[in-house]
C-alpha cells in the first residue's frame, strides 16, 4: 500500500512540476495531439509479473499461491489498444484495453488448496492465468496552452480474471487421477486519473499518466495503481510511433457467500506503440 500511495503522490507532483516549470515558456507551435478530436493507439507491452492468487471455501485458512512457484511464466508480451475522443475543447473520453495471459507446467513439490480442492505434492500441474483490463475515463483539462495540457478525472477500471489448475497423478506413463479447479471473476473498480502532456516540438512529445484508488464496497475490497510514461514522434501529421514504460499494481479481494477470492498482481515493462490522430 505504501508503494502505491508514494508512487501516486510522486507522479502527480512530477507531472504538475512540469507545468510549473514550462508554463512561462513562450509557445512556438501546436502539436497535433492537442487538437486532434480522435486518437487511436495500438501497441504491445513486454511485461514481467509477480502474481499471487487464492480462492478459499467456507472460511478456510489456505494461503495465497505464488504462480511462479507453479511453473507459470513471469514474462509475457501483451497487446494494448487505446482511444481518446476530445468531445469538447477541455473534455475527453478515454477507452483503453489490454490483456495479460500466462501459463505453465510443473511437478509441484508442496500441496496447496484452491476453491476447496487440494492439489497434492507430486502432481503434474498445468496452470493458466489471464487478466484482461478495460478502462473508461472522462477527464477535464485544468491547464492547457499551445504546448502543454494537464487533465484530471476518473472512471471505471474493469479487471477480468480467469485462472485454472489441472493436476494429474501418473503411475509410470499412465494417468490415474485428476484434480481440476477454475475461477472467472470480473472486478469493476473506480479509479482516479491524472495525465500530463508536453510538446517539445510539433513532432516530438512526452506524456505521463498516473491512476490510483482504494475501494471497500459491499463484497469488494481492493486498490489499484498504475503509472505510464511515454514519448512519441509524429513522423507524419496523422501518424506517430512511440515508446514508454508502465507499472501496474492490483490487489483485489472478493468475499462471496462461500468463497473468498484474492488477486495480488504487479507487472511492469516497456511499451512500443503506433498512434493515429484525426
């Protein structure tokens, strides 16, 4: 939790600091991103993760499971898709989506429990984990000139988790028994967001986005934080290419009637993307 709050405060301070420093600079040109009504972004992340999950039945004290210990890959190349609609001079709608999808196989050395099923040590385990992310935000431009823009707002971040475990016991080369568990959970979480943009020239710009919120409503308890820094180059009026880096931290608990589901996920990595504005 400390990391999330510290990152949020530091990042917002950094973004606002840019505008305090650059606000007195005389504008020389207008970057297309400051006037484009529509902007489409398509790219890919090279992510490295640290993920723990748990599904406890009827108040069981079973602990969370470190997916890396079960042979699940830490690295994954994920796609991302973004859209911005500037429906007024100072208002914009943002839609973003990306996915994180990893799997693995291993012979487990320690027993664990998931959704009331026990996977005994020695089983050959097949694991698969997907975390799709969908974000919708509305932001207002609190500061804007010919070079820079600072937008604040919020919206909803929907996280779609899907996880499955299949443990198989062998005698020689023959399968003797199987233990299977699967879980699919959609976690809608509100979020706050700040994004700052600065154009160094009509073609070259930089942008920083930070989001964070903690929520405890009904059966949901969790917090979500992310930081995205990127820079891009408009090699044509409508088209640009860019690189960036993203850090995401999600901690969600859902307490149902019989099950308690927990997801503690951190992933980060560089981004390569194409941009089209019109």
